[in-house]
């Protein structure tokens, strides 16, 4: 989840603004946790489906189950 849509329970402001210590702490924690997860969170579902189909096609070509042409 991205912190730009979260609302702080302490001050009722968006966490991304960091108005209070609770917001700033939550924002910092979410930024630290969004390493590789953040990368995959930005990939659209359509892109994932295309990558999956391509991976299956490569696997079939490698095993000889699909002949090109």
C-alpha cells in the first residue's frame, strides 16, 4: 500500500504530508518497507499477464512443446 492515500488516525491528515510525529514515523516505515515490493506494486495487471504468457511460451519452446513457425 502506498502512504499517499493513507490518513493518519492521530491528526486526520494525509500521512504523506507528515504533519505529526505519528505521520512522519509511519511514512518513514513505509518508505523503508517499499523496496522490491514498491517496484511490483507499480506494474499493471495487464503487464503481468503479458509477462506470464511470454514466460509460458519460452518454457514451451525450451522443452520442445511448441515449434516456431
